[in-house]
């Protein structure tokens, strides 16, 4: 494939390319030299499972493979002992060697759900191979290539420094170690989330100090977890693991809110299509347009999304079974019978905005189903609300003139809105 087409594919969904023209130059040089690019992605086995957030750079790495380039997946079995300080307000608890080894065992199998395992297209490296053997003299020589001032400009370090919170000296070494990985494999390109920008640029800096051609840094957007607020992480308990059972994976995807915090209506749905599923920009734009027009209900968009994600990692049969299980558990089979046992009430004021949406926590409070809007929000976020028999995880929804609200098995009300 020619350089322009490659750049179009590889740039899709990328937050930033540093330097801006760097990827184009690398691809043109690779064509001239008739050798593939060496594309690096590092993952630290700080937990036993990969999740959909990890899958975002893995999918981009697979694109490089499909275009004929060489992927190098670095399992950070040494850097995991420190733990990446990116985005952390406190020092990570140290992991033992045994914990790291146990976590690393499953990483490659999980990564192969996405990557092509052809040896000509993929190399698996463990950074303990070179980092564990560094003696103190070599470490001093390596750290002399960086300055304390240069490390302190990092946002998370600066915040902790100003707040007089502890910064462990070993945490300063993390970007140094990650940068040395790039020197060791002579990376042309390194992938990482937007929170990895500092570490990726440190790799460029160190390669230059060793008179190597510096890598190009490709940063990718972070995928929020099921809370729609924080980046997906097992430590935040908002992750969707690649090793989850099909029903659990399907249900977790269905539970994502429509909207990511501060990013607008349907932003979470479209973001998951783009980042977790790898849908092309035109397809994502079409889904977004249908959601905005009301042609596609958010629940149906998420059901389709859930099916495709489960199918990708666990197969179509598992996806069909998970969908059937979800619908059996969360859909009211006989809505008419449910309506017969529910109390009716009419709200005095229509809560809907001009676009037909309403803030559900307020509706629940006005209906007397919760004591406060904040309690209503918790009920929704914890997956305890159904509207017209369907599990509803969104705070703002389109409402008709009459609908059935259920909280758990006992609280049921038919709400009528003033016309």
C-alpha cells in the first residue's frame, strides 16, 4: 500500500503524532529501504488481565502489522515492579517478582486475540532481559542523560510536588526505563495512550542521546470505563476484561452511559465503536447521526456494540448466547402484566427539555421512588433501573407521555407526563 493510504489508515483515531510529519517520513524511508518499521508497544503486567482499554493500542498495532510492519510487544516485567506513575496522585504499591510473573503469564495469550502472531510480524520481548542486568555504573550513565527539572515538568509529578506529596525516587526512573526499551529495540514508532506522552517523548530524547534516529510517538485517546468518567482500569473497578465470560462482557458494555463526562450526548457509545471496536470514521459518523435524529435508540446501539465486542473476542455463538441471556434477565416478557401491578401517577410538571430528553434522577425523585436526585443517580449507575422493561443506565433519556419505571423487584410505577 502506498504511503498516503498507510498514513490515512494509521492516523485514524490517533490523538497526536509527534512530530507531526514524523510518521510520513518514517513510512517513506521504510519504502526506500525496503524494510518494515519497528513499532513498539509496552504493557506492564500489573494485573492478570488485559481489558478493552488495553485493546485500543493493540488494535492500532495490528493495523501496522496488516500493512506489513513489525510489531514489538514489550512485556514490562521489570518496569511493572515500579509501576507507571502516569496519572497517579500517589505512589503505586510495589509488586513482587512472583506477582509480576504470574500476571505476565496470560498477557501474550490475551494479546493474540487481537495481534497477528506470525513471527515475521510480531516479536514478544520482556524488558527484564536488559533492565535487570544493568549494573550501577551503567545506571548512572543512563540517568545522566536526564535532568530532575525535565522530569519535574511532568504534570503528575508537579502536582504531587506542589501538594508536598511523596514522590519515590524509583518513580523518576520509570520513564528512563521505558525510554531505554526504545533504545534497546531501536524503535521507529511507539504507541501509547495520551497519558503516555511524556514517556514516549523520553524515548525520543534518549534515542537521540545514543545517536539513534528518534522514534515517532503516536498517542491514542483513553477509553473511559463503565463509569463514563475515569479511564478504564482494574484499580478503578470500571474495566471490561478480555477474559470476562461472554454474559459478563455483554452486560458490562450495555451498562456504559450514553455520555462520557463532559463530552456530549452519545459520546460514550460512539467512542466505544471507534476505540473498543475499531469502527471506521464513516461508520461511527453514521451511528452518531442516527442517534441524534432518534432513528437509532441508544439501547439498540449498545446492544449491537455489545454483540460485536463479544463476537470479536469470544465468537459469534458466545455473543448470541450472551445477548439472549441479557434480554431474558433484563427485559419484561409481559409488559401488560407488569403494568397491571404498578401504581399510576401523573407528574405535575413535564421534565422534558425541547429535544424530548429528561434527567432521570429528577424524574425518580418527583415520582417518589427515591429520596433525592443523587440517590436516583446512584440507582441508575449501579444498574438498578428499568424503563418500560429495559435496563436503563443513562441519566438523560427520551421519554414518551407514559412509561413504566421499575427499581429492583418491588418499586414499580407508571408515570404519566402532562401533555
